[in-house]
């Protein structure tokens, strides 16, 4: 049987991750060419110097979602553990 609160919990937890994936996908076209094979891994991919000027707005949005993801998860956990 489908348990609606569990599905809602999973959807709310995964929402920021899906948004991050979408922003990364959109930001990829604004990257600067580089010789380093590791330029797009880990934290280096989030530096402003890695993107052209048109991609800076998307990069700021990506950082905003990254900063707000943990508080979002804490709020979702708090709501679902109290209920």
C-alpha cells in the first residue's frame, strides 16, 4: 500500500537535489574552456572564474540553492518527525 507521507517526505527531500542538477545542466553551456581534466569536479566547478559573464547569474542561483539545502532538509525532517 502506498504511504502518502513517505512519498511526500521523499519528494521534499529530493526537490533541492533535482533543482541543483537542473542548474548544473543549464550552467554547463557557460563554462570557460580549460586544459585541466579536474576543472569540473568538486568545488572548482562552483568558482565564478570558471564561467563567462552570462553564467554568473545561474552560478549565484546554484550557490543559493546549495546554501539553503541543509536548512530545507532540517525543516522537512522537523515537520515529519513531529507529525
